[in-house]
C-alpha cells in the first residue's frame, strides 16, 4: 500500500502546480508537453524491450486503444479542472467520487461481508454533495459547473483506467513502466491536431519550460509509476479508496500557497479525513466479527 500513499502525496503537489500554471499556460498545451515528456521517459527506460512491448500491445490492440482513450479523458479533465474550481475542490470531488465507486463495487461483490463499505460510500457522496453546494452557493457560474463535471468525469475515468490497465498489463504481459510507455500516444496525436499552432512559440519561455518539465515528473512520471506499482500489489478498489485521501493533502498545500481555501471546504475536508480514519477502524473490527 505504500505506493498508493506515495501517489497521493506527489499527485497533490502536481495539482497545486497545475492550478498555478493555468494562468500562464493553456492546460491542454501543458498536457501535450508533459505527456510527450512522460512517454519519452518511459520508452527510454524500456529501450531494450521496445520491440516486444509494441508487438504485445498490437496483439491486444483493442484493449490498448481503450486504455489510451481513457487516459486522454482522465488527463484532459485533470489539466483543465483545477483552473476552474481550484486544485483542492477538484481533487476532493475527483478522488472522493473515485473512492465511492471503489467502495460500491466492493460491497456489491459480497454484501454480507462488505455492507459497511456501501454505507460509508453513501456518507462520502453526502460530503461530495455538501461541498458542491457550498461552492455553487458562493460561485454559481458555468466555469464552476464545468469544473465539477470534469472532476466527476475524471474520477470515473480513473477507476475504469485502474481496471483496464490491469487487464492490459496481464494480457500483454507488461510491467508497470511498460504500460506507462504506451498509454499517451492517442492523447499526443489528438492534442497536436486540436491545439492552435500560431501562438505555441509564446509558451516556450525558459521559465515555462522548466515548470512543464517539473510538472511532467510530478504529474505523469513519478505518481503514475507509483500508481502502476500499487496496482501490482493491491486491487483496483483498494487503490481507489486510498487515492480518495488525496484531497486532504491538496487542501493543505493550496491553503499554504494560495490562501484561497473556503472555511466550508476545510470543514468538509476535515470531516472526510475523520470519516476515512473512522471507517478503517470500524471496518477492521467488522471484518473480524465475520471471519
């Protein structure tokens, strides 16, 4: 589980950086550059096995294409959303929703053993709805609505990705870094088509280039490696639940850097953190009872 917790820390830092860069660099351009850097990095560290990797992917091309489509959705929402509603709120909705999906799926497998997870998922949904209500009450706008919708879409895509990347890794016999090497090509291709070309040179300043390289490592290389390694050790549902802790860390970082966290949001984040901790203690006791 250590890989899942490391993912939470590094990705929280990345989301705050995404919010900071949003004012100066278009988010889809940031995705294009960071995805390209990430793909180059993971191909280089697998350079001796590239022929085998791509032949195995071609043998499972439908699954490979599906993974690339999901990755495009997941990362497009992640790059755009924080600039619309802030890193912490986006992160909270994204990962809390992701965790709720994981809990619901586990409870459906064995209701008698996992019914507690279903009720906890309901509590998580109530917290999500509460935070959305507070945000809309203070800032009812199309930008806010889009940010909330992107967070929900991104969380759903992320859970689907956990499932599909596990399946691709198993069927194509790929390691964690090999999956990371082949998943961004559709994103890069589509972004090259849709991003306007006439102003691109303006974004290649020295400072922007440094920031984008840092963002690539903190958003695509380091956390994605941790995520893929985690999926080799635990189930996608367990990984989704641990990832749902990410908003708490992001909220703390955003308050330290931007001082723009609303009091109501902090209350929900604290309640959410306490709920997560309480759930694990209660679930541990509950599991012993039914052993």
